[in-house]
């Protein structure tokens, strides 16, 4: 909880007043309490979707190749991406490859609630598309 005490001049009467403000994050929202010039205002802002908020599911992608300053835009290609999440481990996800980095990294747009951004830059060995031979170096098959 944050408690703030401040003094200022009342805009209407020109006299000095004391204001106290308290704000706290509670389980399903934010609680706000203000005392100003003898008036007390208390308000609760509730989040109905707190239990399903996407930020609760975000996980770091361990095999993310990092952002690229320059890249070549490519026509969208449906792909299967090998993603290693921080908590859930290795999974293959459907996505769309849209960019190719000059070092070979591929940007894949991934629609999964664990991914915080639009997608991730992945090494070429972690991206499979129709017609690409399955490498013997893969730890698991992209089509399972």
C-alpha cells in the first residue's frame, strides 16, 4: 500500500488543506482512498478478467535468437516452430514466418498466450515448413 500526504492551497477558498491518498493493489483490482478537505472518497476498481489475464501466462522463450535491426520481408509462410519455454519446456507450435534475418534467423508470428510479443526470432533449425527435410539434429518431430 502507498500512503501519500501532501499539503496545498484549495483552489476555491484559498486556504491550505491537507490531502491524504492511499492506493493498494488487492487480489482482484485496485483500492483507492482519498481524504481531502474533510471529504473521504473510497473507490475499488475491480478487474473481472483477472483470472484469465494473459500476462499471467507469459513465459520467456529460451531459444529466441534476439531482435534484428535489419531483415528481409518475405511472403507469409505457414510453419511449425520449435519453441523452448521457460517453464513449459519444448513444444512445437503453428505459426507464420514473415521475416528473414541476414544471419538466417527467421521471425515467426506465434499466436499463443504464453508469448508476450507478436512472435519470436528463431534459429533456422527450429523452424520447419512444408517441403523442408526433417533434420536428424531435431530433438523431436515437428508434426507430432
